[in-house]
C-alpha cells in the first residue's frame, strides 16, 4: 500500500501513521452536549467500502493527511492535506 | 449419533460407511422465537446454550456463508483466562471453566490442550505489572505463577534471553492456558444446537431488519422474510453494517489482523509464548505447524488480508525472540476482520430497539470467549437480564465514560 503525500509524492505505507476516522477533525466545541463526544470518540459508520481517515506522514514531512480509501480493496483514492480540508470546511 | 471409541472401532471395521451428516440443512420457517444473525463460534454457542440451558428450541441461526467460515476458522486458537480488570476477569474465568468440560459436554473433541501460556516481561516495571496481574488472576480463582529468568529458561530454553533490546527477565506462567481446535468448536456447538432442534440455515444473508413501533419483528433475508420475537446480532467484523440495518451506529471499527503458519515440524514449542513487547505470540498446532501472529495492521479494513509491513514486523519479532524460527518455512498467511471497540472490551447488551440484541466488539480476543459469550448472550436473550460475569459489557459504557480498558492504551479503536 502506497500513499501519495501532497508534499512529498508517493511513499510506502511504512512512512505513515494511522490515527483513525477523519471524524477526528471535527472536535466538538466546549459547549457541545455529551452525545457529540460520544459520536466523536466512539461511534463509527465503519463502512465496508469508501472511507476517509487521518494519517500523518510521520517519517516524512510530518503533515496530517485526509486519505480517502477503500476498506475492501486497500486502494488509496485521494489524499489531501488536513489543513486544506479544514480550511475548506470553514 | 453419539461418538465413542466403540463407534469409531465399529465404523473402522465396516468401511466407515455408517457416518451421517451431523446437522440438518433445513428450510427457514416463517417464524422463530429467536433469530441469531451469524453462524460463527459465538452465534452457534449462543444457540446451543439457548436450547441447552433455557429449553428454547424454536431458534434459528442465519449464516450468509457456511458455518464457522469467519473468524472462528481464522484465529490462532489460544484459550486463556489471564485478565485483570473486574468485568473481564470473572467473564474469562467462567469461559475457561466451560472450555475445560467442553469436549465432554458436546461429545465432540475440541482438542482443548492446556499446555500453559507464558507472557514474557523485560523490565522491573513490567515484572511489577505482571505480579499484580497474577495476583488478580489468583484472586479470581485461576492460576498464575511468576517465573524469574531461570524459571522461564527451564521450560523455554530456546529463547534468546540476552537480546539487546528486550532481554528476558521472566514471565507470568498461566498453566491452564493453552489452545483448542478452532473448527471443532464451531462444529461441536453446531451439532449440539441442531440435535436440540435449532435450525442452522446457511447461505442465508440478512438484508434488512424489520422494526415496527420501536420493536423488532423479524428480518429480511436472501431466502425470504423471517418473523422473530427477538433478534441477536453476532457478526463480529460486520457488526456495524448489520446494526445499520436497524438504524444503529456502534462503537466499532473493523480492522485487519494477520496470522501465519509454518510447514509442519516435529514438536518444538510445547507452550503458548507471548512476547508482548514485540507484538508476537506463538504456539505449535497438533499438526506441527508453528502458528503465530502479531498486532493489527492499524488501519480500518474489511479485506481479510494484510499488508507486507506488518508481516515483516512479525517475522522480525519472531527472529528476535527465538532465532531458531529462522529455520522454519512459512506455509501461508491470512487475515481476519476484527471488530475493535474503543476500549478493547466486548459488548453483550440489548439495544435501543426492543427485542434487538448485540454481541460484538471481541477485538482480537474472541476465540477463547466463545463458550462464555454464548452462555452469557443466551442468558440475556432468554431471561432479559444480564448474566453476572458479563454484566459490565454494556453498550452505553462508552457514553458513561465507564471504559474497560484492559491494556490502558486509551480510547481509540486501533490501540487495543
């Protein structure tokens, strides 16, 4: 499995650290109800198919990435800088 | 048909022409009191104990493939009760006691072999942690012996004790730990459930869950609709998808775990050895293959196959621990889908839908739990009350912050 870092190019999976579902980008605010934290920390759609998760190019540039993947085939479908994804969401 | 030495002899002398299929292949009936979704180890054990302990025989197990074709046939067969936390400790203790009588109970040889399990430690801090764990196991009524380096050397002389990174200081020895024949457990429970009237329906995929007025009424399947009084979801790595049919989200992320086996060798590893610092554990099957594995590949996956980096890591850990393993040749590797929870502990509970129950989240420790899980889930389905040893495996413990984090690694699905 290879992931194309937007800054460094295509690299081996060994260079990347997996954090989890990309929901980790959507941290609830300080006034959020407990249910929001339950969604954020625990509950998952857990799709068999396309998913988005957070990886860090830990042994490379250190950038956090939002990686679109297929959980059935391990195909990497898209890679974006997490900072771009967050800027786009605001 | 009961198995016995006499029957084996008689069949052997008459050309083995008298054996019959050990379970029926029934058509689904329009209605069951209880429908179990998933014909793996946990689902079959649940059906068995529903019939055996609670006298409930109008029960069906729906399996989309064939019985025992999922994780119960893909695991590394280790059976142990070396848990520490209240909630886990009593559950796995109960499960191990069921294992110890299982072959007699099922009249089916599950080849449960209590060859002993050794968890190695490599520092003073780890020694303290294992001493504490051992005391917890003894307090639970199970067995644990803290071995120093020479104690480990006496039973595992082939380890590399002086390795630079993780020199072996000792180990926690759990003599009642061991292995079992994984397929036989599924087959034994299937036969026992079938003979008590449970319908085991294969090639029957559940495609929908019927809910009316907040209560489950049945399931839609590839072989037609089936009405049910209660439905239990026991589908391991597919839990999220089946629960979604009822509009539920679960605290589950499915991950890939790999395992490996070498060609058959003469007896060389007599115990189960766990090298936690290298994420490596190993035993030898009765067929002679060295069966070993490591940690998750760490990313969500349904592929049932792993990636090369973790395969390399496992091989390196094996070479670090026991250099002799380099002489063995790998026969094959495979992967299974692990239903990982945020705290690494399972869920046996009702859901927000009346009559709908879940048994999931076994992470990569489900095999040893099969008898206990089936027993406790059957108890919950039959009586509506939690079975005491499994009473803390609640679905709402995450929202309440009452986690059962055995490894203390934090609330993240892939860290357990």
